[in-house]
């Protein structure tokens, strides 16, 4: 978090993250080019580079799409999410290099602009085997460019989180386009089954992990809370909430995070104002609810970020009936203070 916009500073974690990322990319390209030259000694260096950068970009895109559901399924993957945008920008750069080399290799020998040649060299839209797959790759690359160009928090703040989130959901459109680009292009001439196997595993992994994460989320949203007096709902038992952690429940179509900390209970909206991160999957750090995605913090009593930051989330009223935590489904205005509920000592030690 920062009060104003400033140049990106690479802290130790970011440096380690990027060092591992780029070391992996360089190692992959080196191995790919070496093995490619051995397996196909007649292939030109341009061909090997085109294939190497293409496969590196696609595999990295698969990783990017899998990080989200993996974090929903197991919090141990959260460190990968912290700088996921670095993965996205790196993936775009790899795809861009692939596209540039491909244009130079196949579209610079004619008497028209290479870019016009890419768009007009094939218009067989009525053929499956002869479909103009290159245009699909161009559209996917433009989407990835838009996402890479708006990856900085400056754009997140000025475009607003909901719009920014919708924009970056187009990564799935780019993924579908790239799957079609590969299926209608390289797979039509590739006799080695490795590419087909890798492509199939990528699609199965992305779809499978998203379905598994969706089922887990559905169990949270589908749980029916029993009604208590005065409109309150029975959310959970105090003993079901870990200290400095939260229990997430869905009330009136909105997820609420009920935190237990220092012998008290407070409830706030589960949605972080930064990138709609799940606050209830975070923990209390230095007295503040800390988002597990990027570390944004909020007071559990007011739902407001500590000064000088201005982010606020709605709060919710709680009651205790023995060990049962009751929650009012009607949210308070963002930043409204709610007195925490004190827990009996025997319940706090449970």
C-alpha cells in the first residue's frame, strides 16, 4: 500500500520472485533449444525460437490461470499470487517475441506490410483445417498487451477495482483463442504427439482446478443459516473460529468474515477494496485484518484502513447466544464502527 503513486520498488520478496521466474524461463528456453536441435537437426534457429517462446508463453499462461483456484483450495499457494502480475507481464513479453519472430520469418518476403500480410494472407474462414489461425493469435496478443499495460496499481485505482477486474477477466478469452490458435495451427502439421498431450493437459488442469474451486465456494454460498430473533442469523460457533482468523458465511447474498481476536469478535465484508480479495482468508496482523492477496489492512471494528489510507468496507453487527455467533444480515455503511463482542474466557480458550 502507498499513499501516492511512485516508481515500483522491488523488495527482497519481489527480487526473489522475479529471479526464480526469469531463471526458470531462461533454463526452459535453453533446454528447449538444445533438445530441439538434437531431435530436429534440420530445423532453423528461427523455427526453434518461435516454438520455444510460444511454448514458454503458453505454459506460463497455464500457470497464471491455475494460481487463482489453487489459492482458493490451499492457502499455501498464496505466495504465488502475491506477484502474479509479474508472471502475466513476463508471459506477454514471451508471446510478443514469438509473434515478432513469426512475422519476420513468414511475412517479410512480400511487397505489402508484414502486419497486413498477417491479417490478409489467409481468409479461409469456412475451413477447419485451413482456418486462419494467425489472426486468433493476434487478437489474443492484443488482449494480453492490454492486460500487461494496465497491470500497475495506478490503473487499478483509476479504472476502479470492478472495471479493472472485468478487464483482466479477458485473460480467459485470450486463453481460449490461444488454444484454438495452437489447435488450428501447429497441431495440423505436428506429427509428434507431445504438443497435443501438453495442450490437453493444460486445458484439463485449468478447467479441473476452476471447477474444484467453484465447488468449494458453492458450499460456502449454499449454506443456509438458521434465523434467530430480530432478524439475526445463526452464523457459527465461537469454537469454530481460530484465534486471529475468521469464519466466512454468506448472508443475504454477501460473504461476511467473522474474526476472533484478543477475546473479541467482529464482522466485516469479505471483499477487499484493492482487488476484491477474500479478507476472511487472511488473518489479524498488528490488530488489523490483513488481506492474504496483497496485504491491504482494515480495522476489524470499523472496516476502515489505518490512516493515512482511505479504503473502507462494510461492517456487520454481531450477538452471542451462548457459543452461537449471530450476525445481522444488514450491513453498516463502510467504515462504521461496531463495538466488538466480548467472548467468555472459557470460550476464548476453546
